């Protein structure tokens, strides 16, 4: 089967550092930290007091009051980001074949806040009083479904649920779907809104979250004093198009999607393989898939969660794949600014990686202070920098051993 070329023509994002893709990217370039005290509920008495929340988001102007009330927060984020990506790409579904346009939007947890609220209501007032909208607003796939409804995309619509790798799997699967001829256009990405008492409590109990009190010392990937990740929320959506389809309508192109690798550690529920071999195989697979050599890669947007096992294992994986070149490329973690958005993380990081190539700017790992001998690569500490980035990877490593890696190339007409 002929392998068609795939390009990125639209971007949308709702993140802890901005309500649009341009606003979020500018904040990342400026090194803005989105970590702050939790406001969505009262965390008094809890060990974790910080999160990376989306700030100032109001869905009603975009969706209308009634429609917004019939969506979970995670779905509102996804629809907002998808609408932005459509507008950014100047894509008109009326001028396209809707049956050749699909949606893949991941969510790791879905409407957890809805489950918590309806569970409380059921215990207090009786289970038959639970809202009839509970199921259709809370299930993980509803973000993808609502994006399809709001955009008119009638091709394949699905939702990978692969924890922290979900957004990356969504983008990679969409890329392959277009490349192999099953669609011409895909809206793809991930969304999450799980800054809730149950999620914070659950991640705290398993000792995954940082309990730092200082927002600038909480999400600190690759730093020797890292102590866990900071829970974030938001959405990222990319509009992917087959190259000739994009050129025929005169679309602006951000970057080319070139390769995708996905593997599983088959090792542990939450811990990655200590040697990072599963992640290494995903990166190597993405390179082979995109016809790139290790020395072609200038930048890696790392999974970089700020946990000891992840950061050390990912560093080991990069050394395995890139050898001496590992010390020549740059590898930063934008989670230092956005926190860990779970199922949305890989999608938002794909947006940032595309913009890295487009703008020639490598984002920093902010608030990095104490070097760790196990994480001794160029993590772009403190401040981002301009660079001619021609080839870049974006990595995601999720609970359950899910590993995903996306390969992007700079677009040159």
C-alpha cells in the first residue's frame, strides 16, 4: 500500500498556561509556570496542595449555556481545542468529504468529577435520582463523540484510553490512518480534567504526586530533587491532512508527521522498565517508520514527568537509541510548565513540538536547579533557545507500560 505524506495544518490547545495554542506556546517560550494552589475544590487537610489547573476557562461563549452544561469539563476542553484547530487550519467541512474526515481524541480518566458528584447525590437522595446525563457526559469517549458532532466529521471516531500515552497514541494512530489511505483529514489529540479530590487522593496514596509547597519546586523534571509529578489538565488537538489534500486548498503547514512507534513494557502496573527499553523501542520504531537516522534528531520533547523512575528511565532509553548523539541533541520537558495532563499530555506536547519545528525555538525545562548524574543530557535548563530544528521526537510513557513516540519533520515547501 502506498504511504501517503501527512502534514499538520491546524492546532488547538487549552492548557494551564493559556486558553489557546498561540497563548500557550508564547507562555512556554517565556518559561511561565502553570503550577499553583488548587482552586477547584478545598484541599485542606490533604498532603498535595498544588496542581496545574486551566485558569479562566469559560465554555459558554463558545458552546452556549445549555450545551456547555451537557458536557463534562474534559469534553468542553476538547471541543474548544478542536474548534480552534479547525479555525486555525481554515478548514471548511462543507468543502470536504465528511466520510473521509475522522476523530481520535484520548482521555485517560474522562469525567471523574461528574462521577464524584453523582455518586454523592445517589448516596444522599437515592440512586434513581442520578442525572440522566451522568453516563453520556462522563464516559471517556464522549469528548471524541462531541468533537465529531460539532465539526461534522463522519469518518472513524474513537478514543484510545492508554493513560499518559493516550494523546500520543491518538495522534500516531490518526497519522497512520491518513498515511495508509483510510482518511484524508483527522482531528486528533487528547483531553483531561481530573483535578478532583478522588484523583489527587488516589495519586497521592500511590506516592506519585509531588507534595512540594513551592510551585517553582514541584514539577521539576530531571532535577535531582524531583519528588513526583504535578497533576495538570487541558486539551490539545491537531488537524492532520494528507499532503496533496492540504496543498490543493492552499493550507498553511506547520510541520510534517513522519513516524510513530508504540510498544508495551509488559512489566508493571505503574513502574516503567528501569532500563527504559520499552521506551527505547518505541523511539527506534518511530525513527524507522519515518525513515530517519538517530543523528537526524535535533530535539526530543520528553515525557519528563518529574518522577525518579520515569526521568532516569527515559534518559537511559535515549542513550540506548542515540548513543553518542544523545549528548548532542536537546531534550526538555514542558511538563515543568504545564504539569502532567495525563491523557492530554502527549497531544499538547505534540502541539508544542510542531511549533518548535515551525518557529525554530526549543522550550526549556524551567525551574531546573540540581543536576542528577542519572539525567545528564542537555535538558535545556531554565531558558529556552532559538535553534534550527529539522527533526524532533515527542515521547509519552503511560501506566500499564504503554510507550508512544512521534516523529516530526520541519516542513519545507
